[in-house]
């Protein structure tokens, strides 16, 4: 029937989407680190810009995951 959904199926798709997102986030984090590390001459040339770039990305990703995982409020 159109318009009817199974809550268990939606929950499993949500977890699958979160898992895929986490994998992509980790791969992207490694690629960003490699890009910063490629031309750096010291650890501070790599770590500082890497943290400035990736901390906000991880913060938004964690906040989005928390929003997706919280229980819906009942009116």
C-alpha cells in the first residue's frame, strides 16, 4: 500500500545512512589530513590547520546524528 511505512524499515535505513555517513566522514578526514601533511615542514604546520578545518565538520556531523537518533516528541 502506498503511504504506509514500516517503522522498523525506516529505523534500519536510518542506521544504514548513519553508518555510511560515518565511513565517508572518516575517509574525508584522512584525506584532509593527507592534504595538509603533504607540504608541511613541521607538526604544527599540519595539526593546527587540520583541527581548524575538521573540528567544525565533526561537530556538525555529531549534532546531525544526535538529531536523527533522538526520539520524536509526543504532543
